[in-house]
């Protein structure tokens, strides 16, 4: 059987393909990516790379028609901060995150209605809701990126209701790990801090540093993607986090005491913390790698 992973050469995508390859060595894995943002180069032997874009309906239809085991849809434009400075960038995010997702949905209804779609949602849907954050909370969209990802969720739910599509939405919290972006518009705070420490530079903490995040290791996320491939939540979201939060100051102290404070970001959520009950109950999934262990591993490697 065949599995399609969109955005498969990206940070989460590459780890997901390797997880799938380890657990399904006899399955064929298709990796679709436009290489606009790729961190890994080598793929497992049972995977096949296709350069292309999810906005290309013809190509998407061709690949989805082969993906009889399911589709893990990770491809997205997630330039949160640049879009806050340049509204024109929102158009590209809409094209990729909304139209691209619609292409996947249309193709699945036409060719693979019985296969499961796994969608990479985002914990930014919760906005500034108090923690812990539950899946039933009404969204509080605070950035154009969050709006496009939530639009993808709503499209999926509508296709579940209207066409009987099988789908599960995973709302990732703060994903980190080997291969994480450390510079540019997609950079993650863990990657930035580790890169600064390796270069002997001070860690740059934006604002007070008391913002709290639920950091979840990319290997745990990849495992969640695999678990969701054989589950149908009927388009309802499931949180993928650890259920534990750390402040940015606490994260920085795990890496280096050489720190400086910078002005706060324009939009910076006070705290994220996943309630993980749904993941435990429905996916039989819990995070296995603690933040301290994950950071220690990356400091050595």
C-alpha cells in the first residue's frame, strides 16, 4: 500500500517519513515537497521523492490516487512573523494553506474516500485562552497564519460532513528537535538558542522570557502522525503536546547562562499547554521525550 506525505522534506515531514518507514517497511511512501524549505536530504529506501507543489491540482490528484493507505498533510506556509510585518505575504499563505488543502480534500473524495487524511493543525488556534487548552475551546485567532490553518480545519470538517471523508486533525504545540530551523522566517526558539550557544553568542530572549510553551519533540510528533494514520476522528482536532510547559527563561537556562533581553514580539502568546486526554484515549499516544532530555541530546550532537 502507499502513503503520501506532503511537505515530506521539511522538519516534521522528514522525521515522519522515517517513522513510517521503520514501522511500515513494506509500504511505499511518497514524499511531495516543493523544496522551498527543506532541512533533510536523505530519505529511506521505501520512499520516493516528488518535487512539486500542493497548489498543483493535477499533480496532487495523481499522487492522492496512489495513496490508498492514507495522506499525511504537512505542507504549509508558516511564516508567522514576516506576515505580521508585510500583509502581502498573507496571500501566499492563503494559497498554500487553504487552496492547497482544498486540493488535497477534493482529490481524496474523488480517489481515496476510504483512506484517512491526517492534517497538521496548530495550537495557535487557541490564541490567548487560559491553560490547559482543550480541543473544545472556541478558537481565538490572532495571526494570519493561524487563520489559514484554522480555515484548513474548517474545510476538512465540512468535507467530513458533506462527503464522508475520513480525517483527523492534530494540533501540534511547540515542536522541536534535530533538524529544526534555526534561522530565517521559520526559525524556532529552541533552534535559535542552540545555534547562538554553539557560536558563543548570548541567547536573545524577547520580552520578559516568562512566556510559557508546551515543547514537544519532533520524534513524538512523527509517532503521533503514524498513530493517526489508522484513526478517524471525523475531522475533530486532537492536541499533540506533552502536558507540561516551560518558560522561555527556563529553556534558556538549560542551554546557556549567557543571555540578553530584547523588546517583546508584536504578538506573543502568554502560554501554551496541551490537555492531552484525547491523544491518550483515541490515539493511545503520549509524549515520551522530556524537554530536558531533548535539549541534552541536541547539546551533545
